[in-house]
C-alpha cells in the first residue's frame, strides 16, 4: 500500500478501550521493518481474537522487532470532556508523536487523523487486514490491560484486574454496591445515571 509508494516507515495504528465503563482509551503506533519476517508473525491478528497469554507473548516479540513503537492515551476525564471518538483520535495522535524514528505515513484502523500531516489510509477492519495495525492492536490492548491491573490495586473491590473495566455482570454488581470510582467514565451509562 503506502510502502509501495516509497514510504519506508509506515506506522500501523489501533486502539484499545473504546467501550469500557472505566479506565483510559489507549492507542499504539507500530512501525515494522520493511520486509520483516519471523515465525511468530503467523500468530498475529486482531487482539480481540487472541487470549491474554498469546497477546503477552506476541507483545514482547513485537516490542523487540519493531523499528519504533509509540503509545498514547486519554484518561476517563478527557473521555468525558471530549467524547470517546475525539479522545480516541487524540490518543492516536499522541502515539504517533512518540514514534522515534518518526513515521513517514500511517495505516489506521477505521478512523483518519486529518490533523496529522502525513500520508495516511483509514482501513475498515484494519486490525484483521494489516500486520502493523494488528501489532498495534496487541500493544495497545496489553498496555491497557496492565494499567487496569494497576488500577485494581488502587481501587480494590471493582474487579478491574478481571474485567478490565468492561460492562460485565460482575462490574455492574460492583458499581451498584460501591458506586463509581475516579476512573469510571461519567458520560457512559449506567455510570452517568449514578452520579
């Protein structure tokens, strides 16, 4: 795609955490070396299709193999203030800014970043079609999961270690029992009607 047009450093970009009731949205940008190949690449796919152990395994190899990785996030306060779509784009822009060496072009899962002045292509279901986007989805998911495990220590009783902030029956039960904590998204239901 963009590599065929002569761009050497093409960053794949994806996010994790658009849907949960708590915690940040995290974006990752990953630049793989041109023509990169490794035995573990056959396992890479959209992070939602992988179990936790496989994601952790692959994330380690992706971090070792990548030319550059950037991670950006927006916390729950920013999500409530700007909305999840704008917060997701901001997290992606922050991830792109972290890349060293920087990207020459971008392949992004679903959204576009018009404020970033680089050649780019938004790809629907990009995490299932593009290797670098799939790698970014894994890095974003593993990074966010680690953050939610840390939040479980700070805000015990909500089960963040297990459900990672998603709207599971266990999480709803904890919310009704304890009320929202500081990392809950006040703009998301049912949290919104509880505050």
